């Protein structure tokens, strides 16, 4: 099912990942995997809690290369294995979501197209996130995931 969003309020990145869809989906379901690749280059994740279920919460801190800590939370809204994960995403515990996200996975041969769509409440919120470097950060995140998942499938 394709959902249409106001293009002025979305940010989208995608990547063709060199692994099958079931394995790629698994990379989003377990903190042990997510902590290895989630976030832009130079960032490190620390998961505090994760309940990968509809209504479940993933609470984590991204540690920046400059030493700054970035608290984050994700509340899962829809999980349709192995093709879709929808969520609300915020920062500090207790504050409202900054945006909604949808991760879709689509098989392309023996690889998987991963698309992350972020839906903001306003064009201004989206533009501020783009100015902060979110497009490059999203591309780096997907590249890190691709390298990580391909490392899991490489013999040796």
C-alpha cells in the first residue's frame, strides 16, 4: 500500500543493500544489530530499552563524535514483516515526537531496497532537519547498515 504525503513535509533516503530482505528486516528488530550501525558516520549507539512490537519503545542514546549525547526514542506504530516498519521518533523522554518515520523494504533480485521516509509536521521542521545534515546522515546510516549486514553474510 502506497501512502502519499505532502512532499514539502518529507525527507527520504534509500539504498540498495546487498542482502536478502529477511536478513535486512532482522537488522531493524534487535538492539544488538542496531547498535552496530544505526546513525551517521562517527556516531555510536547505546540502547537503554527495546521492545520491537506495535506500541513498543526503543530508547537509545546516540553518542556523537564530538562527545555530545543525543537522547532518542522510537515508538513502533506498525510492523509488517519483512516489508514495513512505521514509528514516531522523538528526543528526550516525555516530549512529543519530532516526526513520523516509515521504513520500507523491497526485494530487488538477491538484494533489498531500503527506503526511509521521515514525515514532519511542518515544512519548516523538515527544512531545519535537512539543514542539520539529515540527508547525508541518512545515507551514511544506510551505508553503515549495508556494510554491517554484508559482513554478516560474508564467509570467513
